[in-house]
C-alpha cells in the first residue's frame, strides 16, 4: 500500500510538472484572475483536467494510507500551481510554485516515514523471525518457493513480459509494411526484443513455463475430461521448459546479440522448448494410453482422443526435425535436439504398438501366453534404438569437441548425457534382461499341466482370475498361468498362495542364530535361545506374508 501511495504522489508531481510546462509554453497571463481564465477555453480545459487528476490521485493515496482527518488535504499540495494561476500569478513564476509544492511533498513523505519507522522496523523484525523459523523447520528451498508464490512474483513477471511483447508487436506491425510470408519473422523479432535485458529474459522464461503448464494441463483434461482437472496437482509442471530456455539463452549469449541475430537465434531456442514440451506431453499421454488399453474400456471417445494426441506427438517431432534441417547446419546442440525429437516419435510409436496389442488381447477368447514376450520385445527394441541414438550423439559430440572449439559447457553436457542416457540406460536394460532371464528359467523348470490335470483341477488362475487353458504347476501343487507366474517371479520367488519357495535355492537364515548359539553355556540358556529363535522366525514370516499380500495385489492389477 505504501509503495502504491508513493507512486500516486509521484503521479501528482508528474501532472503538476506537465501542467507548469504547458502553461509556460503558452505564455498567456491571467489579468483578471478567475473570470479571465474561464473565458479562455484552453486555459480552462487544462485547469479542469489538472484538478481532476490531482484530486483522484490524492483521494486514492489518502484511502490507501488510511488518512481520514484534515491531513488528507495535504496530499493536494500539487494543486498550488493551479491556484496560483487562478490568482493571476505570471506564468514565468509557476515553476517556483511547482518547486515549492515538490519540497513540501517531500517533507510530508519524510515526516510520514519517520512517524511509521518504528512500526516498519517492528514488522521487519517479526518478518525476519518468521522466515528464520520457517527455514529451520522446512529448509531454504521450501521457504523461497513459498514466498515466491506468496508475493505472486511469477504472475507479475508474466504480465510484465506479455505487455512488453504486445507493445513491441504493435510497433512492428504498424510501422512497417509486412508481407504475408514475413509475419513469422516479425513475431520472432518481437519476442527477441522482449528479452533484451536480464529481467525481461527471466520474465520470458516464466511466461514459457506458464504457457507449457497450461498446454500440458489442457492435454490431460482433453484425455481424461473433468477427472483429469480434478486430479491435477502437479504445480511444477511446465518449469522444465522455462529452465531449458534460460539455460540455452545464457549459454548462447542471447543478451549480447544484435536484434536481427537475436530473432534468428530465437527460432532455434523456441524449437528446443517445443521439443521439450512434446516430450512432456508424451509422458502424460503414455500411462493414460496403456491404462485405457489394459482396462478394457468401451468408451470410443476416450480411445479417439488419446489416439489423436498420440498421432500429433509422433508426427510433429518429425516435421519439426525436417523443417529445422532445411535452415541450419548440423552441430552438437542441433544433434541433441534432433535426436530428442526422433526418440520421442519412436517412443510414441512403441506405445501405440503395445496399445494395439492389448486391444487385440481383449478380443481374444483365450489367454495369449506370448503377449508378455511380444510387449517385452517391442519395448526392448525401443530401448535399443534409444541407446544407439544416445551413443551416436556422444560420438558426434566427441568429434565436435576434438575438431572445433572446445568449451566447458559442451563437455559438461556431454558427460551428463553419457551418464544418464548411455550408462544408466545400459545398466537398467541389463538388469531387466537378467531378471527376465532368471524368471524364464524358473518357469521352464516347472512342469506344464496336462489336459487331464487341468480338467481335474477345474479352477481359475489365482493371479488373473481367468480360465486355465494352460498352466504351470509349482512344487507345492498350485496351478497358475505361465505368463502370470513369470510376472509374479519378477517380484518374489515364492508361491503366491502358500508362500513356499518355488525354486530349490531356498535362503536359510542361520548365520545369526549360529553366532548366538556359540554363547550358550547351560540348559537354561539353551531354552531361552530356543524361545528367542522361535519368536524371530514368527516375526519374519509375518512380515513376509504382509509384503507378499501387497505385492500380489500389485501383480494382479498389472496382469488384469
């Protein structure tokens, strides 16, 4: 409130200065005071407009400062040049009256500030104590984010950049004759001129974050309807695109470029942001696509919506890649962008193939034993392509660093790319392969039920609750689908019903008891040790049973 009131007082000063300047330039003196002034239309109009502006600013400032007594009239001090003009003061002396009003206003502000200084310091002290307690309780990051949203700084920066962009766009559109094919260049130039300073660049990143957030939210609402809006609680969505824009802009030196170069570079930066946005849209769409296909949903509109989004997600990256390769030479940064776009299209196509396989499985009357294998092969193919592209990008980056100019930033990004996109993918893929191979070997070691055994059993699979057209028999005598039991073995190597170990390699936990048994010296200690060992084994079995029940629920949900 104090800041707004100070701004209003400055507005009164500006109006008074403008009024004094215009009157001095007119050079007309008022000889017979008020009546002579009213006969001159120009003088009367300026007086009325100036008086109205001063009254509005003073009234609003008094309301914000909660001043209701005679002191509120002191805020009309900048009307003294008008009063002096009505009293017949020569126009050459109006500047002196204006300077007097300015000094008087400064004294009022200083007096009010000194009067409220103790209260302001007390508020500042209490605020600092609250911040200190909040930091001790929640940490620095949580406090910064909380105050970031409390003062609505992102909204203010968004409004600031939008106003700046619209003003530049208006100037470009009304000062030049723009051909139809040059509108995109004008748009890029307006965006480039709207991020010529560090603050405006930061505001641009905030605007991109908000734009990405609403695009991703609309995507989720389009796929799930009102339910998607009710379940939407990801406040950090969209900030990846804004952070990417800030990082690339600082690395490329966007602020130091000329307007035309900045507009040219802005096309590349926006391409990077859009490719990141498409990847984020895929991360939202992929689980919805798979859940929709596995849930046997008959809603045609849901299937059409998700297929329409997936079509856009695999076509648009390829189109953007084709367009940008027409105008730019291939370098390390462009290779990373193009590889990201291609991988997004490959991932979407892989998800669509899995989606159609699940739909085909719902139309079958019998259980498709090889479905899990086909899905695994498709996903493995996608992962292998991702790994090959990642290795190719690394090799290209090493070649660029060796032949062209070397930089710490490119080397750092190359190392990060090697760790996350090459090494971690290799580790994850190898662990998945070993786990699957081990599960397949365990399943192959179990006998397959014959037709007579299935007929005499006459029951459903305890995991998926479907009819047993084919089954594997565990050593404890229970019947399961081979594919269902294999998924269960990914989680635990025990029977889903009786919790007995399926394989022969049963882990026996005797090391601890053997060490404790060495300390037994007499029969009483032996009896106490026996009771202790029985309690330990019972508690371990109870904990394993509870864990198995939770895991069985998860596996059953995945199978269904």
